[in-house]
């Protein structure tokens, strides 16, 4: 039987505090235990307190061997094609969305165990954010699908007769400023 690593029982206890943990909590616990197992099997074994963003990057790259997403190399004739017409030998990797969600769950698990200040969370390290951004861009280019940042849609409000308008003071030279006061 293996010894418990720091943080393992805390996340397990937090996830089992309700009668049956949510799907998210169960996945977070599985991800956390997988990461702790990776640290135990690391050569040399690592304690969570010594874990850095570089170790998180090693873990993410290790997970690529279990990936199911075809990522075409620049030299591949199907590079940039969303639906390639034939098979190729390009590697399978973890999808960016899966890695992004994994890091989010591991960040939350680390915070739950009281891993220290948010700045000390290895899953929130700048290197991890940069790596995820690069993976997203690389996979988007390899598949020919742009990952443009989506602009937030602002809620559209239409002024009605019952809606009071701002700027109706007598000192306001132009009368109403046209801005609506949303109540």
C-alpha cells in the first residue's frame, strides 16, 4: 500500500463532504490523485510543496501519450485542413480544451488543500498559461481552425417611455443626455 502524499486526504475529504460528490468533484479528485501519483513516480519523487510550474508542464507533456487528438506537423500535407481526406503519421496528443479544463480542476484542488498563497499555486504559473496558449494556437493552426478571441456581447437595452433618463437637471444645457438609467 502506498503512503498518503500531502494534500491527498484533504481533497478526498472535501469531495466526500456531501452524500455523493458531483461529477466535477469526482473528476477533480481523480485528476488530483493522478497528479500525486505522477509526483510519486517522478525520478526523484517530488513532494507537492516542491512542485513548480515546470513540473506541471512535464505532467502535461507526459499526458500527451494518452491523447486522442491528431495534431498535424507543419510538414504534413494535411496541416491546416480541418477534415483531412486520408490518414497520416502525425502524433495524437491531448486536446487543448482537455488540458485547460484539467489545469482548472487542479488549480481548484490545490487551493482546497490550502497549498499556500495563490502566487505559489504551480497550476497558475505563468509558464503553464503560456504553454496552454501555445498548445491552443498550435492545434488551431494544425487543424485550420482559428481560435479568435470572442468579443463579449453586451446586453442590449432599449429605452422605453417608462424608463427614466439621466441628465434631466436644469443645469444640463442640452437637456437629456440620452443615457438610460437601468433600475
